[in-house]
């Protein structure tokens, strides 16, 4: 994806109401040349960035009081229906914030004692398992909020870990089909390595004239901010220890970011098939004939 197109996608996201699935459908209709999973990944990244950017304000004491007041007014109104999309979700949507964190704010108020104290353990327990909340209206609202917020909710980390693991397995299967052996990060750590890519090839392969010694798998879209962080925190360290290598952004990347090939780091969106594999047996027999 060109940088200019990525910017257009971000602008389109910022113009829409903060409803993840609805915005995704709008993006799919508008950017027909892009894959759905690419647009979903970009939207997810912007969602997370927006929450981090506004977290301090949205969780300030004044804002929390406002959120709690709006919630109670809504559920007490004669128009409230328990089968609705959810008051907490509506509040989060208007604030362009996380339904799960908004729910946590309301549960925190629900648990306050006369002294204004809240048990962090109890708050975490009820936020994760809304069935333990005695107030059935609040229990349903918190459940709906967590269900809607699969990107910043109680199950989001598990989902991201599972997706990342699946795509790492996809990379390994592709290498095995080609006939390449490797060691993964668990094997490398067992040998005492401190900085470990997802895959370290036993025998490097060449791709477009560049030698690939290792592969890092990222189940997301490669934008400028993430790629810069990965370069500084991971990729250059791998290059320093193992030589040149490859990072795979499975959901696509900004094309202009693939600008370090000559320095030893290649960016792709899949395991390339047009590679050259070093064959020691073939090379040895050739040398003998000479």
C-alpha cells in the first residue's frame, strides 16, 4: 500500500462514527483495491492509538463522574431496553473510546464503599466475569461492552497472541514445504540467546539478491510508527547478531518502508517463493568435478 493511500484510509476512519464493524464496512466499500484483513488491521491500529492518546483524559476524575452520571440516567429512563445495543457501548462510541474501559469505570463506581475505596482485585474480577455482578442490568451492560470491544477488552491479548501464533506457524509450514530447516525462538532461547527472531534459518536463502538468515513474523499491517519501533527494538538487533533478514507483515505494509534492503532488512507480506536455496550437496559435487 502506498503511503498516500494509507493516509486516505486514516482520514476516512477519523471522519466516521467510532463503531469498529461499521467503519470497517465503509472502508471495504471505499477502498476496493485493498484486502479486508489489511483494512481491519489498519483500523485496529488506529483504534488502539486513539485509546492510548485519550486515555488520560477519558479516565480523569471529572470524566469518570460524567460517564457514571450519563450511564445511570440512561438505564433509569423509561426508554431503556435491556435488549438494546448497550448504554455503555453508546457512551464509548460518543467519546470515541473503549467500551471495555468505559465499563470498568462504571464497575469501579459500583464497587465504591462509603469511604470511596475500591478493591483492585474485586474490580478486575467483576470486569472480567460480569456474571459475578449482582446488578443484572450492569452485568449485562458490562458483558455487551466486553463482547463489542474485542480489541481492547478482557480477551484482546489472548486473541492477539493466538493470531500471532497462527501466522508464525504459517511461516514455518511454508518453509517446511520448501524444504528449509530452522530453529524457532524457543530453541534459540534454550541455547542462551537473548535477542531471538521468530525463525532462524539453519541454511540461509537468497531473495532478489539479498541473503535471508532470519524471519520475524508480524500478524498486523506495517505502518510507519510500528515499523520504526520494531526496527529500533528488534530488527536491528537481529541484524547485528545474525546478519541480514526479513520481517513479514502478513496484513500488508506501507511500500515506502521497504527502504533498508541494502542495509540488510527486507520487508514482505508473505514467505516469498521465488528464492534461491543453497544446496551443499550440489555445490560439493560441482567442486569435485572441477
